[in-house]
C-alpha cells in the first residue's frame, strides 16, 4: 500500500512538474516578426535565405527560453508571406502584417516591391528591412525602411577598384535584365565605373527574364572585348546561364555581379565555367565567424538540409530588430520609439569575432542612419564553393 501511494504521489508530482513547465513556457508572450519577400520563381533563393535565416535564429532563441525585452520575455514568431516578386502581392503581404499587429518586417527583396509597400508601412506604423537599393527608400522624408545589406552602389565601386588595382582592368561592359531593379543597378554601376576612370564599352544590352538562349544577347557585348563583364542585378537562376553562354562564346575576361548568388545553383548550371565569377557574399568569412555564427550555420543546415552563404548576411536583420527593442522596450508597438533609438544604438555583434558591434550606418549614402552595418564580403566562385576575395566596410 505504501509503495502504491508512493508511486501515485510520484506520478502526480511528475505530472504537476510537467504542467508547471508547460505553463511557465506558455507564459512567454509572442513577438511577431514578419517576412514579406520572394520565395518562388527565378529569384527565390534571395527570399528563401531570408525566411530560413529568420526561422533558424528564432527557433534557437526560443529554445534558450525566449528573448527578454524590458520586463517581458517573448518567444519569437516568424510570420512569412511569399510576394512572388510581384509588387501587388508585396502590398497585400504588408497589409496582412498590419492586420496581424506586426510592426517589424524583413523584406521585400526587390526594388519594385520595397517601393510599393512604403505607403502601407508608413501609414500602419511598420519598420521594414528591404534588400533593395533605391535611395529614395532611405533618404528623408522616408524613414521606415532600413537597408538590410550592402547596396550595389556601395559594393560596385569597391569591386571595380579592387579589380583595377589587382587585375589591371580598363574596359567594362554591363548586361541587365529588362526590369527596373537590374536596370537601376546597371545605371549605378556605369556611373561608378566612369568615376573610377574605366572605359564603358557596352551598357545598353538587356534581356527578358524568361530568356533561355543568351548567345544572341551576349554576342555583341563580347565583341566589344571588355576586361570585366558585369551582370547587373542578375538573379541566381539566370547567372549560370549567362556565365555559360559568355564562356562558350570564347569570353576569357572577368565576370562579376553586385547581387548575392547561390553556389549550388552555379555548380549545377555552369559547373567549372563559373570558376572566377565574382559576387557579393554573405557578411562572414571563416576568419570573421564567431562560435555563434558557426552554430547558426550548423543549426540552419540541420533544419533545412543545406546552407546558403547569403544567410551570413540575412541572419542580421532579426538580430538588429531584437537588440534595438531591448535597447528601447517602448518600441515594441511604437516604431517612432524605434527610430529614436537608431542613431545611438550599439550592441555586441554575436556573429563576429573580437569586439565587433551592431550599429546602424548609411549617413554617407542616405544622409541618415537607415542601413544595418554588415561587412562587405566579396567572393570568388571556384569548384563548387565561394572563396573570399576581400572584405570591406560601409559607412
């Protein structure tokens, strides 16, 4: 009888303990962070990297017990929306976020979408982190968008200058898809190239995004014999096709882009023909990566079965949101409070070795701090993987 009572008491205690644990965990409030971006179609790799980075980091933080902001501990809940690279869907996505009480959104990933959602974000009190480059999004009177990466007009000049100094390039050509994002990036690249004294031998050739045969597109460009061929704003799906066509036409010069790429897609679509291709990489290198960054990569890989180097950059937006809210808890549901905090905000950077800090930049480009500070890592593709070419910083 005593044994039976003991077992019954022990069982009840175990159940009570589990209930108390579940109740304690359930007590955490939910902090919804939105993602509105492209996760389908030719540019899907950009948005997939965003969403997966957010989900992997959120799961990690929640596993650690949540995030304490002021006197409240929150579990992070990612609310995703695939805008299919359609500005109208991006607007619908941002309106959905507003309806769900989301005040902080990562994305959109392209210029048209980022511009289209601006009125909704400003009217509904949403801070958003686009991966899009138009300066009008970040220059006053605009104030709700914060650039989540290094812009092409920041990375382009750095790449061209490096290649002038180290490869002796003198002539440059540009090819762009006939869409606003790539065309804008091409124009910025042309301006930067001319400022550096490069001879622009071709900058008018464009292609449709559904092009399958790039030989007639590239032939007149290759005939101008550039030292560097820039694929302005090229999507991860189109990059290997363009590279393959250029090499098969006999082009032996350098090829670059200011957009992030996917090594697996390059390997599958262009193979060794992509060797030497230069692109903007994720904001980390083996030399820069902290133990936390290494663990993030490991967790991401286990969660999704693969890793995208671009997520070295995409992991940062969620971190900036959380740490800025910690610095000013009043910003949880008041983006004006968030904006007040930007200029003086500083926190340890968990993803880099040493005493690196999270802080906002962009004064040089936008005359106000509307950009997160991440290292500018420029990669060179070789035999299925990216290798670091150089690292720089943006003011």
